[in-house]
């Protein structure tokens, strides 16, 4: 079935983006906290991804922003206008917020055009149909206007749901795991298409995801959530190079975690000594060696080791190396073309600038 990818398209109409602000937002269900003191400020036109595991509070925060749920405490503001707080609650339809769910939530009994026009009931029917058809053309599906959702592929349904969300020209767009139901290749295509459309409409956007690569691909900034709290906010590069916690480091790169103890102000390891800013003498720590930061070389060039396992991962090979002085094998990711085999004697070294050190109590938090 054609996806409409190659069809010429117009441009989506721009909207007036709004600032979205969360101030010390809490959400409790009885004695259970879904959100704990969440504060976040999203600039007009900015795309922010909420990243974290299932159950960390991402979707709850999105539902509160949309007005589907009420916060237990704290405030939500759109352009400094309080839409939820101790003394005020603005209904979802009055917030000028677009919402897109992971299951697309298309109405099976309505045509594609009627689905897209659903949020334009305030307009005369002819004008609503004209607006809906224009947005359908932008996503390449105008030729399906009179068809019904069941004939569409997953990617086409995603486009229809996106068209329905943007056609009222919301100042804030909220997207809950919008690509989770798509296969990998289609997911990447739809991410690019969606990002282009969001840039055109200039809407402020918050996207919920549990895929770090998706967050890096889409977000101007990423807010990492864990157990109902935002633990770090920043650009992808900041979170990758300077993770605030072990939990964040694990999200953005594959790492070897080696228990150590501060001795003479450093961590002394067979691969060298590493600084321990903020840690006290004798304090237990976790040394994190990125798998891609371990350089594998012929014997005699570094720390001796032997390859005990290899895994083919396409262009990349995953090696497990029994290295001298380490209790457990270290994992290293190398170019598959390097041709290392199980049983090969090697030597290794690590780039000190790509080593991370965390207090041992980060293990419990992670």
C-alpha cells in the first residue's frame, strides 16, 4: 500500500507557540506518588522529550498538562496563564493543546477526512473540511480522505492522528509514545516527518518516550525522569557527556561498571588512575568505562587481555575481554571489520576523557 511519501506536499499552517511551565507539580494516588515536585519550563516553539522507564511519571505529567488529570499540588501555566493549580482548573478544550496518543485513537466509523476535522467543530462544516483536507495533503494522504481508518497501514494511521492533532493549530502539542507501535524502519521515517511538521507549525511540543535515541533525534532538550522526579534536563550532548547520575549514564551509552574505592584522591585501576571529584578518601565508587571508549589493539600495546566472547551486531562487534587485573570481563564495541575472534590475545587502553565516576550509592538510585 502506498504511504504517500513521494507525493508533493504543501506546508502546514503556522501557529503561535506558547510557553509551557510546570511549577512543583505533584500527583498522588492515595499514598503513592506518581509525580514529586516536578518543575520544568519549555520555551515557545521548543521540543522537549520526557525520557524514562515505564511507570516513572512521564505520561502522568503529559495528562496533567492536557487537562485529562488534575495535579494534587503545584501549578501548570501556558504563557503564564494558570491552567491548573490550587484555585483554578481550565478544561482541556479551553487550553489550545493538541494531544496525540500512542494508539492513534482514530474513530473507525468516521472517514479519514472526518477524523481529521473532528477538532474543528467550531467552524462551519465546509471550512472545517477545507482545513482538514489541506492538512491531509501536507501529510500525503489527501487521496484517502473518503476512506476509513481500517484500510491504512500503521504509518498512515500515525499521519492521520498527527494531522488531526495539528489541524486546530494548537499552541502546545503533547505526544505520548507516538512511534512505539511502528517497526524500526518506519519509526525513523515517521520521526523525521513529524519533526519537520512540528518545525513548520512552530508549536511548543512535549514528547513522551522511553527510547534514548528517539529523544536525542527529536528533542531540542531532554528531561530525564525517574520515580516521579526530573533528575536532569539538557541537550543530548550534555546528558551524554555529563550525566548527573549513573541512571542517566546507562540511558545514553553502554558502559562497564567497575566497583572501586577512592585511594589517594583517585581511583587506581589497571587501566590507569582516574580523578574522583566530590568523593572522599576511602569512599566506594563506581568506575564507568564506555564500551566504545575501550580501544582494542594487538598484544604489547596496552593492558594485556584475551577475548572470551564475540557477538556480531552488524557494523559493530561486541567483544568480552578478560583483562589483567579485572575480576569480570570488560565489554568493548569495535568495528566488525577489525576481525577480532574468540581466543585472540589483545591489549586494551581507554580514553580518560570518556571515563565516568559516580558514588557507589548511585547504584541504589539507578
